C-alpha cells in the first residue's frame, strides 16, 4: 500500500481523551475578549467624536456661508 493510504487508515482508533476543565484558560479567553471589545469600542467612540466634530464644523461653515451670501445681497441692494 502507498504511504498516503497508511496515513488515513481507520484501523487504529484511539480512545478520545476526556475533557478536563481549564479555568485558567477560560480566564485568559475572557480577558482577551474583554480587551478586544474595549479596544473596538474605544475606536468606534473616537470615530463618533470625530464625525460629530465634523458635523458641527460643517454646520458652522454652512451658516457662515449663508450669512456671507446674505451680506453680499444686502450690500448689492444698498448700492442701488
């Protein structure tokens, strides 16, 4: 028989090892998950703050643009 068929033969069944509780592993996974979620939340909060700042700035700029246009119209009317 070829080497590959020997590797995949089902003739030697090993008995599964019983699962042993690993509380320290659970703690590691919990802490890693907690850290990852906190990091992700922090990034999203920074993005939200940045977008809020941009919205405020754009509203301010659009108001300034509106007042500038209004001022130009008033000056044109005053000229005549």
